C-alpha cells in the first residue's frame, strides 16, 4: 500500500518536510515497481537511490540537530546508522535472492520512516522550538 503525505507528518522545518515528502515519493515508486513485477534492475536502481537519499537526509538532519544543540543527537546518529546498515544488508540479500520478499523490506522501511517522523523528528522539532 502506498503512503500518502499528510499534514500530520510535518515537523515544522520546511527543508526536512520536503525531504520526507521526497522519501515517501521514492518509497511509492518502489511499491509501484514491485507491484508491477518490474525487472530486478529497475527495482535496484530505485532502492539504491532511496538508500542514498536516506543517507543524505540523515546527514542534513544531524547537522541541523547539532546547530540547535539537540540533546538526543548521539542516539539519533546511532539509530540512523543502524537503519542505513539494515538497508544495505537488505540490498545485498535482495541481490542474492535471500530476502523473503521485497514487500517485507518495503513494509519495514514504511513503518520505520513513519515512526521516525512522527516520534523522533517531532521530538527534535519540539525540543528546539521548531514545531509547526
């Protein structure tokens, strides 16, 4: 199932909100490719792009958190690193045919992302006075 961008996901930082929208759009592209049973190369191209965009996004978030003196920055760095490591492992498993299904990894990404936005990012924006 696709993810719809809703106002509830806004954290009050325009550039981060736009990045979240871009991530959701890319996840939706991955879902479309998967559901259309497109070739593995097309799926991998989008999946690798998604991983790279997550890395970029987390770097931007962590810079912003550092600038605002966010108290939970180190834990967030660790969680972001672990998530990206999990995606890299999933990518290798997918390439080697070891994943139960692409749907499984898409669901993992969707659940993690929504929690990341509505819990972790909103906690940051609230603590730093950046809320909508």
